[in-house]
C-alpha cells in the first residue's frame, strides 16, 4: 500500500511539473502571438495528476484565469481526477482491490505407492 501511495505522489509531482512548464510555455506563446498549446492538452495534463502544477501556473502566470469555460472544464477535470483517486483508495482500503494479490500455493501431491 505504501509503494502505491508513493508512486501516486511521484506521478502527481512529475505531472505537475510538466503542466506548470506547459502553462508557462503557452503564456510565452500567447505573448508572442504564436500558435498555442491546445486547451485539450492542458486539461489532459491536469487529469493525469498535473492539476496542482496547473493551478500554481494559473496563479503565478495569470494565465487561463479569465476564460470562464476553460476554468469550468479545468475544475471539472480536477474533481474527476480526485473522484477516481478517492474511489481507488476506498476500494483498496475496504479490501475490494488488493494491490498485491495473494499467491496461491499449490498443494503437494505425494505418491503413496
């Protein structure tokens, strides 16, 4: 269970860094009037665990904070991510999912002749 929690934390940290960089890059592209990072990509990064980094980048760079539709989709994605993680955590803690399934031991058969 501990390894699963650590793996999740690492995933969130890495994806947050990637999302943060993507938002910063998109902000620079916006200032330059160049082709932008698709919003779908930014939302996907948030869904796969990068939402803390995305949120930090929105605040720091003041980027994607005025578009109401984007913010609504962003928060929906955050809640979906948290719902999935909560559901998996509940299933594991209640015994519905075992992170390390038990190993079945085959009975020994002895030749009685």
